[in-house]
C-alpha cells in the first residue's frame, strides 16, 4: 500500500515529500528551502533565517479575518538512525516510508515523524482554501533534536500571536500544558593525593605487601531519562557506589585510587566503579563490609532493579598515588549525601514531578572530583532554589559550581483560554475529555515562552512509537483523528 493512499491524503502527501528531502539535525537547509518555496508557490509571506528557521504567514479564512492569530509550531529536523545493514546515506538520500494501512514506518531508518508529521499538518493547513481558521503564523524551527538551537535563535519580533499550538507530542489524547526548564551544573570539589605507600604504615611497609586494591563495580541498573522517568525512582549507580564506600569507611581504613560513573547528565546512571587501596590487615573487614551493605541494597531495590549487579574483586592495578584521607572522605560524602532525584511534586497537576535533579556523571580528574547535574523544574523559582542548594552544598566542601545550557520552563497557566478551547474541541471530536498534564522535560515551548512572555500554549500530536530508532512508527488512524481534532480547534478559534 502506498502512503499517499492514506487519509487525510493532503497530510500524507506532504509527509511523503518531506521524507524525500534529507533533513537530519544540522542538515536542514534543503527542508527549509522547500518550505520557503512552498510559501512562494501559495502566495504566502515567509522568511528564513541563517539558522534555517522558517516563518510563514497566512491570513484568516472567510469570516475569521479579524480573529486573533495563532502560531502553529513544529520542528524541521529529525534524528537520523539506521539499521546496521542499511546502506542509505541519510545526509543525501531519501527516506522510504512504508505502510500496511495501519502503521507507517521507514525501510531500515528512522521515519522522522518526530517532527515531520507536524510540518505536514502545518503545510496542509497553509495550502488549504477550505479549512476554517484564524490568521496563522507558522513557525518551523531547526535543530530541535540537538539542543533546540533553532528555537533559541528564532527572531520573534514579527510574531504577534498570543496563542501557540505545538505539534510535537507523541501520545494521542494527551494535552501538555507545561514543560520543565533546566540547567546543567558542573560541580568541582578539590582533592589531594599522597604516595600510595606512604599512608599504609608511615611509609614503612611496601605497597604490595602492605595493601591491596579492590574494584567495586555497579552495573545492570535500569537507568532511564532523567526527566520523564525520574518519578520511577530508579537507583542511581553513582550514589549506590558512594553508599557502599561510606558504609565500608566505618569498618576499614582505605583510600580512593579512581572513581567514575554515568555517561550523560540527562540519563540516570546505570553503571559506576571505583578502585580503592586497603591495608592488607583490613582487607577481610573491607570485603565483609561491602558485601554486607550490598546485600541490604539488593534487597531494597529488587523490585525496581531486577538486573542489578554489585561486584567486588581484588585487582592488580598498581597505584602510585591515592587520595588522602580527607579527600577520600569528601568524595564519598559529596556523592552520597548531595541531593538527587525528585525534589518536589506539582501542587497543580496531580502526580506530576515539578522539580528534580539528576546526578548524571562523576569522575576523578587530576586535582578534583567532577560531578554533573541536570536540574529541572516546571517553574523558574523551583530551578533557581534547587541550584542555590546545590551550590551551597558544594561550597561547604570548598568547591565551585559552573552552570551551562540554562533554558526556561513553560509554566502552567491556570487561566488558559487556549486550554479550554482545546479540551472542548477534544470532547467534541472524541466524545470524552483528554488527559491534561505537564511533562518533566524540555520542549521548544519553554524556549518560546521565554522569548514571548504571556503567550498561551498547548502541545499535542498523534501517536508515535520508538522514536529516534529505526523501529520508529506512526499510527495512521491516529494521524487522521489528530488532523480532525486540529481542524476543530482552528474552527473554534
């Protein structure tokens, strides 16, 4: 079955054209030019900036000319992933969209329905001379998938609309009315080293005879997205490792040789490891203490971490230098007792996380312990207060905090007229009310809310599965229903 046989044909026709144009993140020039040419073809005012953002203006339809305008927004770029045996060069070749009439997918690659279907929706509205709608300001941004770069660079000076519909959500029937802002915080704690032989027994005992090195390793944890999955309270491998070492420090004297854990600030760490130097006379006690604490942890996390592994083994690593006693204690203290996870739940949307932080990476680097957080909050105040707490904690250990990649929240609006229109329209189309909620992760709505204060926003979209993977697929019937829903919203505006 050909994708053009699906309904609504006008939407899938544009989606097919989008698939034919390479448009991975960082490679949006051709798709931006396509949208600009589309506007010229339909006699619509449009502009493209140096970041490949495209803005297209269309007057209201008959009877809607004097209505308040609305922004329809989506992003032009897609995540390019493919199967190992796929020989398509996604930077220059087309995506082959396939369908069985129920689902739409790509042959061997990501489909790019995130967010190509939004672009198709918007172009279909702009091209139509029969759809009832208020004046439209279409905003098609670039490079959302690599840091929302287009939205950050977008010039909003000619955008007069006070209502915005973002079509970049993946679950039909859910209306998003808030998203988290975030800031990355790098925490640096100074550490000092001493000779490995020196601490064992006033330097009198040879290292190999007087001490032994152990590696403590955590693996197999569930991990997950540090925003949308933070409420699941999956175990943080870095903090688990620090807890084991903290427990052992009460039974045996040891020094840290190395430590590392996690991979990205926006992912809950699944793995962590440390090498420690222990006096030979304390080796058995150290082993017993680690195993004792590990048993407690395994019992505590068994329901949520069925594949967790805590391993302890002697290692022949030759340690010339070890952290001194104070630095060893400070590293363990910092990683075990610093805040992590859900910090505050929303008081306005039941069951939703409002503020959180994720201890995503940690490692010893030359003369410092480096550990990095991603702090998220659906309110600006929540983000600010939690960052202040982290900074205060780090200063207590004579460290410093450097922030980066700060982006604003899209805060919940209690008196949203747009939300009322969207809820009522949903009920008219589906026969029941939608789920109205927030998302504890960043959306372009947050960036745009910071640029256009006071704009009333909402986000929704058709059902997509396995996005950002070659298994990505889109529910064709959901696309049709979401299109009908969008038409109802525009009519009611």
